[in-house]
C-alpha cells in the first residue's frame, strides 16, 4: 500500500505495514474540493428532508447515478483519496465527521462550535444520539491528539450522558480538555452546550499506540 510523500498524489512511498499510519496532507481535488464536499453534505440533507414528486426523485436518482459513474474510475484507497487529507478544509475535507470549528484556548483546552444538519436528525427536531456520540469521539480524539505529545492513539472507551435535546441546524458550542495522562492512557472530557445549557457531556479514554500497533 502506498501513501503520498509530498501530498500531491504523484510521489507514492510505501506505508509502513502493521502500524498506525497518519494521513499525509494533500491538495488533490483542487480548489473546488471543499465545494464538492459541501454539495455532498447538502445532498445528504435533502435526501433526508425533501418531499419531492416521483418524477423529480427519478430525475435526481438518474443524476446521482451519473455522478457515481463519473467518479467510479478514480476510486482510491485511504492513502490517496483527498478525503481526510485536505488539512486546509474543515474536517480535513471529510463528510464523515460532524461539522466543527475548533481552536486551542489560552488555558490549554479545546473550544469551538458544532452544527448538526438535517442529515443528523433523529426525530422531533432532535439530533440522533449516534451522531452525538460520533461528535464526541471525534472531538475528544482531536483533544487527545492536539493537547498531548501523542500523534497515534485509539479510543478505548467513550461514555456519553444525554442531558437535554440537541437541536439540528443551530450553532452549538463545544469544549473539551485532557483530565490527566497516566502512562499511555489519555483521559479526556467534553461538553456540548446551547448557550449555558449543557446538552451532553462525555468522557473517554484514548490509549497511545506502541510502535507497530494498527
């Protein structure tokens, strides 16, 4: 398996086998890759939310199948696809993660915003519980990476307390921190807030990987 040496998709080097390999930054996909990702997110939202006539759905399915055929010849492994490697874009250009905007605070924590879209709807305007857990796994993993000296770790456990309904299509606040580090164990915690209301809080353990661990 290969990875890009310089992120341009043209100079592959072998990825070390048997271990955790970090994504190599790239600009593949060009200046419109962010627009492409946003269009896919909007399509996901409309797939959940549109009540279109049958003929419109047929036309949309035809159009999406044409796009699939357009992209299919260029399918690549995770080391070459731009998704997750566009460090210049929100969420590294990935549609998997919940959209967030994060920063490191002066007191050594993570703070920022998150916005759940129609795609993340559970019922009655509330974010699906699995999407909330997904947010915290990403947020707390980012916290463990950003605030420690570890660049390679995996989730050992994640516990989420669902306290109030989290609404879709609203800008919510997130904050997280490292509680402590014990050897290879990084204990982290975070909260999702709407104003002063705590909607969810979570704690997790991330374990630093040994050399060669996948």
